[in-house]
């Protein structure tokens, strides 16, 4: 009996050991399988990570290839030639097929050309590796040519800002700059040094300088030691730069010719040189009134109160811009109002983007001007966004008339191709204030005060919407730059 009991015990012990062994083996197998799965997943992850990085690098190579292509295709061309090239697609076309890159993978470009009046090109580059073609990465980039409307002030000549000037936005001159007010952004000049004409024409100064003495008694006072450029954050809050590259005005004439062609070919409204010019009244219902001017004062440029307007038909006249002398048109959104004569502009823009151009391109005769500040009217937007944008482009001058409000507000980008943006020299008495929201480009020195005349207080605000939504057909540079980059 005892022998039988011992055998049973031995069998039970062997069974328990076997069970324990099975449990241990199961646990070990589970651990080994888990470890192998983890190692396998890590190897797969590393492999995919490498291939994903290759796909990204290939996609980025596609972007930089097109940047190179665009630079070479547009180099040395005028703005008109560049626009023609972009609209036709060029020799590469806008939907190239798959392109192999260095034996690593392939990319495909999806290129959206600019709409008429814009310089923005949107590009998507889709890249993948040869080993895992299904694993794709996409980069989206925006290219644009910087517009002249990116400057609050841009001039080909010397500029002088008095101590009452407050400027929010970039300022640049191809001549020197004297700045005695407050600049909240960068002030730059083409010149390293220049002879300042506002100081008697016998004073060599830095390309950007100020004669305003600092309030800090420890700061160096004017004039400074030769060769030193003191830090003046009280005047140049955004800093100053000189010398920098030139912003050339020579291509604007070609731009004007292109603008006229576009207005005549369905992208705007064209008016000929009838009378002494046109009066344009922008209306917030999306239309504009226009009258042909029969008579205006040659000095003050005030429109005559008696018989000042021509009738639309026949030889009669009107005393006001109304009735048989008035015509009404839709504002060409994203387009142009081109006048081959002097132009008087007033009113309000409401959800429209338009450029108004005054230029004589028919040969002979005077260059044409734009006048604002008519009949005590401001020039306004209903809202500050990309849907509201006005550009005024004059072949010669853009002038503020003496009939402007005592506190004048202007919402626009102004450009005087061969002359000046400024107050009219005759019939302009002292005014309280000018608040300008936009951009001023003036071949000659812009000015809004002279002695006791002009605006006592002048505030110039940059409209940030002008960075990406310049007025249609506003002049631009010729070099493309990347201003937006993202992975989709």
C-alpha cells in the first residue's frame, strides 16, 4: 500500500513539473513573440520612416526645381512678358508628368497659374520613393513677385519726413532719406551716403538719417562722429538699412501699356481722351458714376461750377455730374478703369478690387494726372480686407486738391509713375490732419505739407492686406520668392 502511495506522489510531482514547464514555456513564447513583434514593428517603422523622409526630400526637390525653372524663364523679361509667359504656361506647361529624381524616387508638380492681375503661383509637389511608391508626401508652396504696394512710401528721389510724420510700414528711397518723425517699420535707401538738399545742399549724410536730437541725454546728439551710425529707436523703431538694392521705376511704362491692353480686352472699362478728363465716383452698390469734364481750373484743378460737364451725346453741357452728363457702370472686380486723360476720383469701395489708371499712351500731348479730395469727399473702403482694394496709378502726378476735407482720410494704394504724390501746389490752405491707409509710390519726393499749407498732422498706416492682395495690375518686381510653405 505504501509503495502504491509513493508512485502516485511521484506521478503527481511529474505532472506538476510538466504543468509548470508548460506555463513557463508559454510565458517565454509570449514574451518572445512580443519581442519579435516589437522588433519587427520597429524595423518596419524605421524602414517606413526612411522612405517617408525620401518622399519628403523628393517632393521638396520638385519645389526647388520649379523655383530654378521660374527664375531662369523670367530673368530679364518685362512684367508684361512675364505675365504673358505665365498665362500661356511656358514651354514646361502647368501640369508636368512624373519626374524622376536621382534614382531615389519621383515627384509630380501641380501648378496653379496666377489669375489675371495677380502674380501669385501656387504649387503642390507630390513625392514618393521608388521602394514604397504608395507612401507619398505633399508640399504646398506659394510663389509671388513682391508688389510695390508693400511699401507705405516708395520713391525714386530724396524724401524728407518732418517731426510730425508718423509712418506705420516700410519706407524706401533710391535717393537718401531724412526722417525726423517716427517710423514703426524699416526705413531703407539705395545710397550709403548722400548730400541732403534739405540742409542747404552741402551736408553729406548717411543714406538714412535724422536731425532729431534724442530725449535721452546720454545718447549722441546730431551731428555724429563720421562713420558711426548711432542706434535711434526713438525715430527708427523698425531699424534702418543702407545701402540696399534699387527698386527700378523704368518698367512701369510697360506696365501701363499692358494695363491699357487688358482694359480694352475684357478686363475693365476704357475711356478715351474726350474733354479735359473724367470724374469717377465710386459707389458702395458696386457701380461707379462717370462724367466727361468740359472745363476745370488749370491751377487749382477744381471742376467748373458752370457748364463743367459734357453731355453724353450732342454738344450740350451740365452744371453738375448728373442727368444727361452722367453714365453708370459696374465696377470691374479684379479689373481696371483706364482713362486716357486726367481723372478725378472720389467715393467708396464695397467688396470690389479695382485699379484706376490715368495715362496718355496714344502719343503726343501731356502725361496724365489723378486728383483726389473732390467736393469735401474722402476716399474709403467699407471694410479693411482683401475684398476691398483700390489702386490709383497716374502717368505723372497724384494730387490732393484744396477742396479735400479738413480731416482727410484716404484708403488706397497710390502710384505716380513720373511725377509726385502730394498736395496740389495752388489753392491749398492749412488742413488739420491726413490719415492715409495704404501705400504711396512716388517718382519724386512726396509731400503733404509746405510751410503753413498742407496737413498739420500726418499719419501713414500700412494696409497689411496689400502684402497678398495688391490692387489689380499694380507694378511688381520681377523676381519670385517663396512666401508660404506647408506640408499637406
